[in-house]
C-alpha cells in the first residue's frame, strides 16, 4: 500500500489520458478493446497499473514506473495504443495522448478517484465498481481480471471505506473516508455481495 511517507521513492506516478475515437464506440467495440488492452499493457513489465477505465471514446489510467523508465514508458504506451484497431495517436498532438505526472500523495488519491468516477460522471452507472470496463470491479472480485492492478489504497482489505469514498458525490465530505488508515480484513464473502 502507498502511504504518504513512501510516496515517490524512486518511482514516478502518472495519469494517462488517451482519446481513442472521435465518436463513441459500440459496447461490443469497447468490450473487444478492453480485452485487448490488458495484454498490451502487461507486455511492458516496467509499468505498474494502479487503476484503469475505458470509456466509449477515451481511456484513463493511473500508472507507476521506476524513474529510469519514465521516458521509455511514454514511447511504449504511445506505441501500444497506436497499434489498436481504429485508433490514431496523432503525432505531436497534446489532445489525444496525455501523461500527467503526479507529484504528491493528495494528487495521487484525487487522480485515483477521478479515474474510477468517470463512468458515474458520464451517467453510465451509479457505482464505480459496477462499470464493466474498469479495473475496480476486477480488483474486488466482481469480474475476471483483464488487467492486474496494484492495490495501493487497500481496496481489498477495506472495500467499504474505499468504495464509499470513490462513489460519494461530494469529494470534500468523503475526504476523511480515505485519509484515515483503519484497515481490517473482510469478515466473509457476503460483505462483497452487499456493496452494489
């Protein structure tokens, strides 16, 4: 898990935002692309994904990479996304491919929440873990993992607190949910079933 004291020890965290299509893709296209993304990202072993969401025309991800591989990560990700069917990464385009470095723990938390809240803000679901093209549902065991992610905020050990924080409509009122460090194991599998 990431704590303030261990944040950025020889690592760089970044938010990746990629526009995939000018128009919205169909559900079948999104499903196909989601299945294709996992192997493409896993192929770059120096990248550690923390959370990812594929929307109908764009992708968001939060990644960790050792400092020495940051520039290589950018070119590798551009190459992987550039090979996707019907996807064009325009050269020198800041609009279609953005890697935004995250310099503090507070920015990491807010980016994590932002990525997972994308489907809620778009009106596609009421709870972030219910969206099928997100690593959150995979992380808590709702779906078979497509892309294995690091559980840096302890979703597995304390799903109620983290999911409440992600799904809360007002970030300021939910800030204390994630900032406290009460961690406890799941009591049984019924706890997971009551989350949605």
